[in-house]
């Protein structure tokens, strides 16, 4: 059995969680949560769904198979303001497609900007 790794947070004397790089406190802080255990995502997911009264944030229909969507597309950002419950289809699918379109558009803008600078 391997010895526990130290937490990567600066000056933290604790050991990292197995398979992770941070101690429980700093791992939770990195996700924007204060979690006592790894069941934190399930609790947060249930909280998001309950706050929306079991309705989809976009179409307002009752959630049969709810999916919690990260609004900014960053799955490591679990802050409450970045989460919304959506119906699995079509709302969550459309939200993910919209994020992909925005990412492609940003990529095209960067490419065009670099091309113009290269021409100068």
C-alpha cells in the first residue's frame, strides 16, 4: 500500500484523499462546496432540483429524468449560481449544443485575430 500523498494546497499539513491531490477541505473548496463527505454532489444536485420545485429551468415542465447543467460549461465549477436542473431531452441537449457553438465561435474569433496580426 502506498503512503498517503501530501495535500497540494500551499502549506497544508494534511494528506490528500486517495486518488486525489488535495485533502478533504481543499478538495471541497476547489469545487466551490463545503462537503463533509463525497456524497456532496448528490446533496447539491437534490438541492438544485428542489429549489426549482422539480421543474425544468428552461421549459418549466416537470422533471422526469432531471440532469443538472453547468451553465458556464466548467464541470469543476459547482457553485450554486452555475447550476440549473434541466430535462434530459431536449433542454439539456440544447444547452450543451449551445455551449459547443459558443466554444467554436470563440475559436474562430481567436483564429481570425491571429491571422490578422500575422498579416500586419
